[in-house]
């Protein structure tokens, strides 16, 4: 696995070096951020859910100390807050507290959630009882980001055993199974309500009632998280970094293709040069040589360092254009024009197919993130979350 992390790192650095001029400042910054994340082996766990489900309390319980503010008042957690969590082991963990999904307006919420989900490697989605429609929709939306989600059913102390069982079973019904598999549901009570206990004294004093704070029950969740990270933590990190790289690669390629499409001046110039060469050249094979050469240069310019799946096809087409151009050239004025029209059409076809190829092969190939993502996912054990996400 160490090997994969190194490969991902190489890919990031290669991409940045090769595409330096193409990258905007924020894209470069993002790549540096990803590089640092890899170096420090940081896994970010984002906690999502509606207001007052116990997100902040859950973070406190996991950290074992009260760091984030909790309370019944809406809107205590503003946007997102990040905490370092030292859970032992080599992996550096971060817990991200987020604002309640129902606390902000729809559009802002979507944006914040998406941003936090983008940063996260693992998502804890906290509910406290039956799932609402909003919660189901939010989970479905978060799943679009391909991040594993553990569903945390919190405040179980509020339910008598029977009710808790019913809710837990309801979470595993057919409709829900499409969202979350039963192994991904964990029960907690991270800040149980104080209970009244009666103290009996042995020395005959009157018995007394006091409020006692039960211990938080978060062990199962902690174990589930650590188990998950143990099995596929590094793969998760590698795949998430690659997914971010993939996004950058897609944007950069898109921008490049748009520029290519707008470069009518260069395409016309290529065509005009070849047409003139055909008109004035005395011999057929000179026609072929010139148009083949110019087309070849044009292809090299267009593909540049862009990943292209069909390099040999372009070579073949270039030779074909040269042959067409040379072969048609019989010394009569009429065939010369046919020759030029043929040249124009083949150039047009070549240009269009080149763009399609670049678009289709973005992010694949030696520099691309796609192939490596597939390889890593195939390497994790059967039944792991990464594989499940891939198959969804
Ligand atoms: N009974 C019970 N109450 C809880 C539990 N966890 C959190 N709470 C309470 O729920 C309220 C909201 O908690 P908070 O962590 O601020 O929720 P957040 O808005 O999701 O961050 C607080 O009053 C907590 O004391 C739990 O496991 N059991
Ligand atoms: Mg909170």
C-alpha cells in the first residue's frame, strides 16, 4: 500500500510540473494541499446532520474532552470547525464539525455541505430517531461525492430497548438499504441525559435521590471508525486525493479544449499553407510531403502533452492525408481543386476527432487519475466500503 501512496504523490507532482502554465493559482494551491495531506497521512472525518442531533457532543465524546460548544440553541456551530483527533496509530485524524443541515437556507446549505464533503474522507451522518425526508435527501446527496458514510443513530438513551430496536430495524428496511448498508449503522448516546438515582445508606440515614450523569456510549463508533481506517484508511486517502486531482484534470482539459476549439486562426492558417503548397508545387510527392508535414506539426501542437488514447491513429491519419494529397495530384487544374477540397475536409475531420479524443482521454493514461483509482479499489478487500461505493 505504501507503494500506492507514493504513486499518487508522483502523479500529483508530475501533473503540477507538466501543466504548470495551464494551472490557475487556486489549482496549484489545491495540489499543494493534497500533497501535504498525503505526506501527513491526514484523514478528515466530517460530521453531518440536522440541528441538535448531537454532532458537536459526538465530537466531544470522541475527543474525550469538551472542545466544541453544544447546546439546545440553534446555530451554535457556525459553518465548519476542524479538530485534531489523536486516536493513536500513524494516521492523523481530523474531525470536522458542521452546521445543522436545516440551519441554513437551501442553497447555502448545499454549498457548505458540498465543500465539507469534498474535504472529508469519511462522513458521519448523525440522526436521533426516525429519519426525516430531509435527512434521507441529504444522505443521497452526500453519496454523490463517493465518500463512505457511517450512519450514527445517537441519543439511544432516550429510547426504551423495544423502541430503539424498532427504529434500528426501520433503518434497515428495503428502501433504506439502498442508501446505507446495515453494517454502516452505529448506535451511540454521546451525551446521555442525567438520570435520578436513589442512594441507600447502610447506616440507617434516610435514602436520598441524586442526578447522575451516565457515561457517554461512543465506544462502538470509535471501534468502527478505527476498524474501517485500519482496513482501508490509506486506500481511502489515496482514492480521495486522486478524485480531487481528477476534478482538477477535468477542469484543465475542458479549458484547453475550449481554447483549441476557438483557435480557428491556426486551423485556417494550416489549411491555407497546405493549399498554396499544393497549388505551386511542381511534383505530386512534394504535395504529399508538404501537407503531411504540416498536418503532422499541427497534430503535435494540438495534442501537446495532453493525454490522448489514439496517438497512432493520428499518425496514420496524417500519413493518409499526405497520400491523398499526393495521390490526387495529377497535373490538371480541376484535380488540383479536388485535391485542395479533400485536404480541407480531412483536416476538418482530423481536428474534430482530435478534440473528441482529448476530451475522452482526459484523466486517463499515464498521468491521469482514473486508472490508478480503479487499480486501488480493486486492491482493497472484498466487502470494504470503497468497493461498495464503487458498485453503487
Ligand atoms: N439524551 C441525549 N441527549 C443528547 C445526546 N447527545 C447530545 N444530546 C443533547 O442534544 C443537544 C444538542 O447537542 P449538540 O451536540 O449541540 O447538537 P448539534 O446541533 O448536532 O451539534 C444538547 O442539549 C445535548 O446535550 C445523547 O446521546 N443523549
Ligand atoms: Mg453543533
